[in-house]
């Protein structure tokens, strides 16, 4: 299995499972799960259960999860479509980090971190991960999020299965 096939297939799965299952006639349940066999059947690229399992196991970002019985798959976070990941609200660490492009800083200073088309704002436990995320969009900047203060003020936080912290919005007053 080449790295190119894994990367291309992973990007395709991200698009389908996070943003556009309807583009191939795939239905997700309310919790974001798709039937693995149906996904393979409807996919517009060459997918098979073994390839999908390899993507789930070897992805450094752990974007996907298989159900305990191995018959369903879903994205762990990053959805722009409505799904309920059934995550319980948790107390976050005192500080989390968000990676962004330098070009976005002015807007963030005005509006804070907004989820845009996604269901949540994504936050990292460490600045290195945040820097990698920000680098995908241009010159990276890492913001320090005073998540402990946000939590004390009533903001809810969730921890996705792959370790990404999620919140609905991070107001500018909590960012450095």
C-alpha cells in the first residue's frame, strides 16, 4: 500500500464522512456513522474494507473510528454537517492552543475563534500541533486559548476520540 494511495483515500473519506455523504448517495446516522460496506459500494474511488482499516489504524491524526463490530465508520470531528458525536462536556486544561494563518489574525481579534461551516472550533493540547494545523493555511500563528477561564465562565468543551478539544466559539477576550 503506497503512501499516496493512503493519503488520497484518507482525504476522500474526510470529504465524504465530514462534509458531503450525499454526494455519493451515502447516509450517515445521527451520530455520523456510515455502513462500511455501503461506503465501499458507493465510493467514487477504489476503496475496500482492508484499505479503510489501514487508513484508520495508521493515520497520525486519527481522523476516523470504526465501530466495535467493524461494520461502521465515522469521522471523529471536523464535520460541517449536523451529527451528534455523543461527546460529554469535560473540563479542559487551563490552556489550549489554536493554529491559524497569519492572514486570519485581524478577523480573530475582532470576532474570536468562530466555527465557520464546521460544528466546532478545534483546539490542541500543545503548540506544536497547533502550528502544524496553522501551516496548512499559510504562515502559521499559534494562539493561546485561556480555556480554563472560558470553562469557568460557562463555555462547554468536548474532547473528540482523537484528542482534539472542541468548543462552539472562543471569544477574543480569551485569546493571546
